[in-house]
C-alpha cells in the first residue's frame, strides 16, 4: 500500500480515485468550509485549512495529489478578471501563486511521485509562459521527470470535460497516460427516474435563456444554453451551474427543460452512489462543478502505480523500443 496527501482536496474526488488504486490518505487540505463539511461526511476527517499555513503539518508520503485552483488560468476566469481589471495567472496573489505552495512541499518532502490537475487552458495561458514556469520548477528546480496530457472524460462519463494532468516521478522512469475510450455512456444513464419540479426552469428564466442565445447567435457568437441530447454527452459542468444551469439542460416532454439534480451532477462526475451530499443544492452544484471526473483520475492513478512498481528507466525503455523497431 502507498500513502498520499490530498491538497486543494475539494470534496475528495481525487482521493476516491487513489483509494480505489490501493492508496491510503495521510493528510488533506481544503480551505472552503462547505467543502470541508462534505469531505468530513464522506471520509470522517476534516481537512486542514489554508495550505499556506499548514506546511508543518504535512507528513511524509509517497504521492502528492493537488487539483490546485484553476480559476486564475481558466478561460472564463481569465476573461472575468480582465473585464474587472484584475490580475490573473501567477499575478493573482490569492490563487495563482498557490502552485508554489505545492512546490515547497515537493521540495521538503520529496515524494516518489505527484499528480497535478488543472484546466486545459493552463497550457496556453499567457502565451504558454505560465506552463513553462510550472514545468521549469518541477523539472529543473525540483528534479522530477514530468509527463503531461489533456484527457477528455467523455469516454468514461457522459460529459465533455477536458483537463490537463501533470504527472511527475523522482526517478527517471517510463510512464504512459491511459488510453480512454472515445465514446462513453449516454447522459440518460445518469438521470433520476423522478425529479422534483423545483429543478424545472421557470417560464421567465427559460425565456431569458432563449432570447440571450438568440441575441448572441445573431452576432455570430456561440454563447447560449446547452440542451442535452440524452443519447450523447453534456457540456462541461462548471462551478457556476448553480446560477441558472444553462450549460446542461435536460429536455422534458411538454414542459420547460430542467437542470440536473445534485445527485445527477455527482453521477456525471463519476462519484459513487453512496457519496453523501450534505449541503444545499447551491453549494453542491459548486462543489461538483469544481471537482474531477473520478474514473479519469482513477485510470491515471492505476498507470502511475504500475509505473512505480515496474520502475523501468526511460533509457532502458528507449533502448528496448529501438531494438524492437
């Protein structure tokens, strides 16, 4: 059994994936109070608070896990901050610099491996400068062998969700990201048979969303609501889903479409059926929108463990491929 720490833990999606892969969590950190409530309800422990204040509490561990805050790098987050005249990326003092808190722990504890997860836009943010800084810190300053890839969850859950995964090893060992299916389950497979009427959009909201979409369509923009094909997959679930649910709307015969329920959001992200939802709908939508697609992380976790156990050096792997060519 290997040990891991769960940083920027949210509601524990990455933890679930690594526990399924055979690991044991020895420390968790999450500063959002509502997320701490959900985490405690499901894992029986309250995560430590602000990562900047808990470095002395972090124990030795084999693998560091961190879905560090993505808002400074996400397309929506950058656009919003620019419109408000606010800094974004590493210039965002409250969130963008939290990567360096992860780097401090890697430097001090020197775990065998790490997994970092973030939005796809991290690679292109600030014309690639942000990602180059991150890679330079991990590879040249900390000495890790680093792999990265953008994976789409839609082959494992009914949701188009592209996220970048950055995997690193202290040793120069060979690693391959999992090959995920191109097609996955349809969204109808995660829907509840009976849903409270409160999730159906009001006439006022539905009318607003339709006129908003039409206005942008006339301008040639792609903005608008996402009415789901039940035999396909949805758009990406985001933390703003609580506002109007517009990115993922479920069609209903003879009446206005509806939002997903919190339980359906949990399923959309691949959380187990017994995962406890103990907060309000609004908080739950934020939490699942900020979380990960658990089966994708589980697939990455299993490949990481295989790589650590086989411990095939990059040089040896390259030589074997040349011999077989």
